[in-house]
């Protein structure tokens, strides 16, 4: 069955920081504005926490993930509300031109051949359809790679590849790297050192203790994200041809 990504995926019951929750809600708030009345597919949906969020806006929502345990958990939560299936992003099991929006969040770096995925997305999207990507910024000074990752993209790299595959692409940045206060500056400095020394745990469970030390009380992640839980600040448009060092998260909006 291949790699089990459940150990590096945020799943219900994990205890997470406010920052983690805010980023998750932000991703789906961003996607929701493109999903109104649309047929939407989320690839690599994980445990599906964002599917219910999208379903409130979209005409139809489908979810799929490579890891069977994650799909099973999401099916157990949503029951008949949202169709889910196990899939390989490189070979999407859908007919041609059946979606208006395809989403892949915090997973593009796991794909062995992202070029094949982009070609599949072009196939299943209708004319004028959108591919939405969110990924950690590899040029962020506190960037830490996942143990199962294959390739992280800089802003120019991702933009160039999408354009080569026939997408018109806009790039955006979210969550400034600049700390807001003394405590945040200390945490940022310690995190940078931990990344350099390879002290960051590899699994979500392993990271919980470290987060509790630095961020205090953690909240259990629920099965479905709550719309409006955090104030939404739209991401900032950024140049697509230069590496970005200002934001922690990069978004791409790619249109067929």
C-alpha cells in the first residue's frame, strides 16, 4: 500500500497550537471564496477536516487521500455527507472535465512526479477551472522538511512548473515571518536552532511535547474545522519570479 502518511498528518485528537489551527482555517477560508456553487475535489485531504467547511459553499465536494486509514477516518466522520475514496494523485480516478476546482494543501511536496499530477488536474478540470495549492515556504528561515517529502518548491520553481503545464498562475503569501513580540522572537530563534541541529521530531505526536513547552496549552483537533473561528486576512499577492523570504505559507492559484 506504500507510505502511511498518517504519522505526519494532522488528525482529530492531535493536540495543536493556535497557530496551527489558524493556518488550517485560513487555507479553507481561502479556498471557499473560489468554491461557491462549484464542483470541488480535494486531493490529499488527510483526515478531511476542511471538507465540511468547503461543503457549506460548494455545489459538491469530493475528498481523496493516498492513505487508507485517513480515508477511513474521514468516512467515519462524514458518513454519507461527503464522498471519499483512496486515490493516487498521479492517476486521478475521475472522468475528463468533471470539476471546477481542485485543491491540494500541504502535500505537493510528497508527490514523486508533480508534473503528472498537474497533467491529471488539467484533464479533470473544466475550461477555466482552478487548481489551488498551499505549501510551506522552503525559503522561510525556520523551514523544516517532512521525512516523507520528495521535493519542496520555491515560489519561482512552482510558478514556472505550473506555467509549463499550461496554467495561468498567481502567487500569494500568508503569515508573515516577522515575530510580533519578545516571546515570539525567542521562540523563532529557538526553532531556527532546533531546525539547524535536526532536533524537530518527525511525527505529529512527537511534536506535541515540544509545542506544549513553547506555546503552552494545546487544543485537541476536531473532525471538522469551524468556519469563522479566526479572523481571515487575505493572502498577499507576491512576484512569481523571485524567491520569497517574507511569508511562511505560499499559495498558488492556477487556472486552465
